[in-house]
C-alpha cells in the first residue's frame, strides 16, 4: 500500500540508517518497526500523560517507586501478610 508520511527529521534519519544497515527499503523498515511496537505492551504513562523512562537500572519510576511491568499474578493483602509472617515482620 502506498502512502505519504511526514516524518520528523530525527525519525527519518534513524529509519534510513536502519534500512541501510538491513539492506531493505524504508517502507519495509518502518512497517517492521511499527509491527514490533504494536505487539509490545504500551508504555507506562506519568500523570502528565507522557511515557515514563527507565532509570540506569532499567526501572521505570513513578512517584519515587519502581513500576512493575504488566502481567504476572496479582499480589493480594494475603500474600503480603503471609510473607510478613514468614519473615517475622
């Protein structure tokens, strides 16, 4: 499908560098990058609606606390109480 996109200059340059390195077209490169993005979970957003960025250890911080990635099991009060009992807290 043919279309016209108005890319920001920095995005265009990065996409062109990737396409050249992979020896493929810009269209295929941008399609692959978008497909990868659509398959991954959306980024955590701060109160201002902007994506949160990871710190040096790879943790996304919100209000001074690391935000856990989506998925996994839910931690209930019973889980916390059991661990506190086991550790004598």
